[in-house]
C-alpha cells in the first residue's frame, strides 16, 4: 500500500460527487415538504368531512394517506443516507475494463449506496453490496471477474484505491492490492472505539466478504474468537440481504436476536452506516414471549436476572441460590430439551382420557367414551391438541342438536375435564408429577423440579404451546440472525425451531465466551436440533480488536496456546496491579483513551463502583467511562478495559475463567486488572 498524489482529476471527481449529493438532498427536501403538506391536507379533510364521507370514500382517503406516509418515511431515510454520504462520498475505488472488446473503462467508487448524477444520469458511486464491488474485496489487480445477474463478467482490474475524506473533503488516496493490506488494516484497527460498533465495509477481509455474499439458504454458523468480526460480518450480511432480496421481503422482515438491550443499542447505528435502516431487533426473551402467544400469564426470570441472582452469592451460594444454580445448569443441557420434546410426544397419546359424557346439566342423554376417544384421536386429529375439545364440542352440538347455552357450556367443561390440562403451563407443571411419563423416561426429575419459573422453563412452555396449541404468531421473518449463539441452550434452540419454522438463519458465536450455564457447543447443538439444510460453517481465527499482548494474556487464562489466536498489531502489556479505579482512569485518560469500561462480576458491584468513583468532569468531557457487569459487555469493545477484583476466587473456576476471558477481550489497546 502506498500513498498517491490527489491530482486534479481526483479532486474534480470528488467535488462532482459531493455536488450531486447536495443536489439530491435539496430535491429530496422539496419532496419531503410537499409530501408532508399533502399528508396534513388529507388528514384535515378527513376530520372536517368525516360524517359526510361514504365508507368507500373514507377507505380511499385512508389508503392515500397511508401511501403518502410510507413515501414520506422513505424520503426521510434516503435523506439520512445522503447526509452520511455527504461526509464520506465514497471510501474506495478501482478501474475495470470488461473483456468485451469495447475498450470501455468503468470507474467504480464504492459507498453506502448507489448514486447517480441527477443531471446527467452518470453513475458516480456503487453500493458496496453491488456485484461489481466484489472486485474490490476479493480480487488483486490484473485479470479478474465478478458474478453479475446475467452471468460472469471478466476483464482487467486496475488502480485499486482507498480514499480518506474529512467532512466531505478528500484528504488523501492510497493505492492498494487488497483491503487486508497489513499497513492499511493496522491503521484502521488502531483507531479509537466509538460509542457504537464500527462498520467495516472499508476493510472487510476476503474471507469475511465471502461469508457476507454467500448463499443464504439453510443455516450458516460462524464460529470465531473474540474480536474476529463475527457480529460485524453478521450485520454486513444483514445489510447485503436487505439490499439483494428487497422484493422478497415486502411482506416479511429480517430479524436479529441480540443478547441484551445494551448490545442492541450498541449496534443501533451499524445498518444506517451500511445504507440500511429498521432491522427488527429481538432479545431471546422476546422470542419466548412470542412462543407463549395465547397464554394469559407465565412470569419467569430473564437470563440476566438469573445471572445476577446467582452472581451475587458466587461460590458462597447457599439454599435457594445454590438450588437455582443447580436447576439452571440442568435445564441448560441437551437432556432437558429431549425430555420436553418426549413429553410433547407422550401427550399426543395420553392427554385425553374419554369418559361417559352427559348431554345436559340434568345428566340426560349419554355419549359413549369409545366414540369420544375416536373423535379426539382420529376424527379431530388434524386439529392442534389443545384446541380439539372445542372442535369436539361443536361436533357434538350438531350431532345431538344441543341448543341451550347452559348445556353447551356443560359439555365443553366436561370434555375439558377429560384432558390432563388445557394449557401449556399447566401441562408443563404436570410433567413433574406424571408417574407414567417419569417411568417412561427413567429420568431423575428431582433437580429439574426445584424451580419452574426460570428462562428455560419459559422456553419449555413456549415449545409445548407451539407444538400443542399452534397459536397464531404475527409477523413473518424472511431471515434470522442470532448473535452470541454460544449462550443458546438446547431448549431455546427448540423454541427457534418452532417459532421460525422454514426460516433461513445465521448464527455467530464463540465457545470461549460463555456467561450462562450451557456447554457452548452451539455448532453441534444447532446441527442436531434445527433441521434446515444446507448447513454451512465458517471459523474466524484472527482477533482484529485486541493487541497481540492482550490476545496472548487472555489465551493463557483458558490454558490455551496463544498461537491459536491470531492478531495483527502490538501494544502495551496488560497490567495486573492494586491501584484504585480512579488512578487507572486518570492514567488511561492521559494516554488518550476515548472509551473505557470498568467490568465487574455483578450489576450491583458496577453500580457501587460508579457511585464511588464518580468520573471528574475534566475526564468525562473527552473520555467515555462505563461501569458494566461482564455479562452485559459481551460483543462490546473499548479502547481500555479495567477488570475489577480480578483475584475473586470465582475467576479460578471453570465458568469464571470463561467470564474473565470475555472481560479481557473487550479491550482494544489497554487492559488493567485490579486485584
């Protein structure tokens, strides 16, 4: 990589692109003003003449207003992208000469969106997701080709460049071979962490770019070490899907499951930076709530509430806290998922026990149990299990000419009484008391029955509800992305199987960053539990976030060979000390750190430290300081990290070592462990 002179032609092209952006902004602002006026006029007309309008006229007016509102929102989103592009019109470029004999040379500059000159129609920038953009990420200068919609386009690639703008003004230009050129990559990674996850479209590695553009059918699993860009690649793939499959997503959406609200907020600006908006973000608990559709109430602890309650007591946990930890661990294993699935199968044959049925409250008339058995298990077999007695009741009303409401209610209640239970929560609780089922499984339920309000219990109830009641769940998901998948228990994967049946999925995770109770063997769990095929797996082994010294220190925590984890730059050695937090923060501030996080084992510790070490205004004005428990910092990155109370005996346990590894690998440049 070498810097080349920004000549007059380069400056002229940059200025022309910037002028086109300004023109597009002004035109779109005028469109926004006009559409806003139309919407206000339509609403005023509707309110003024509501009583006089016919129903079809009202519907037409409402439809017109809805259409104008959608157009208005699209214009606002387009203006937001133009505003971002105004600061950096394009970040890379190259020349490409198709081998079609025409002799034409295509100048291709990459940006967050495609831009044409509004006056001449000339293509000024290409969206980084366009097929031709793969030449930048995957090909060296010389003979090259890319896959276009009409087939392979071959030709000659030359003049690959990386551009650097500041507030829309071209500062410098670098000639490169690949985005992974060590010097350029090191420069990009040496920047300070911002408030939000970085978009990495400028330096996507060849391997990462291929994952982004790979086929979406079936299930994709990305395993990668800390800082390997797993989450960034997943979000870039989300942007690529939103770009490439827009027509197929008119009635569905793309959703991402993130580990917590902190992480969701952290990635909130990535898609706009990539040229997309409005991706649907969910927590695991949100997915479970969807699976509980139709159930009035099933209160349960969230994963974070469980972690905090157990973490408060640590190795000294006694009584309920110890029982909670044991129960939670047991329900995070494959065996628990298998029991729930087996129970659903058991209920298919044993949930209903037919008895003689009276047709009136006066016990007049009788329906034989043999007929009811056939009605439930054969005639109504296509109806979901928990909805069959309602269908049976309607069948009986018609067959025996039952007309009185009190008799209909009596028959329905009698049929429901022949069920083991009529709701998924009640059936789930019966699972622990059913001697026939327990004899069939031969499983010891003593530990599992200690608690029935954990996150994993809610997962089990959601699975039973979706299998036995088949509730209507609103919203169709075209593609699902799951981050921090190493923390997905088998029973939660079973929830995904039923909630997103037939949906293509992407999972990303790291077996070394486990903060909950499951095994972390997420790749094999996914392969076994989710039936979607094909299954594609990738492994990313280079930590682009942390320095070699931090990577090596973290590897030693797990007893791993540091050579297993790649890194691309060096820095200061991690420091283990007895300094107070305030002194360490001052040191990091003096060293130019812009974002620092103090990590603790529990939220309570984080809150107390934040109160004790109030950050002075002189530091807070130019260095962001966060106090977080480790389980809320997963996926985040900071210039500097301070691990509080690193000599806690918990960090010497197997689970504690994974937590400490996770904490240390949040650091980009500086790592300090306070004893």
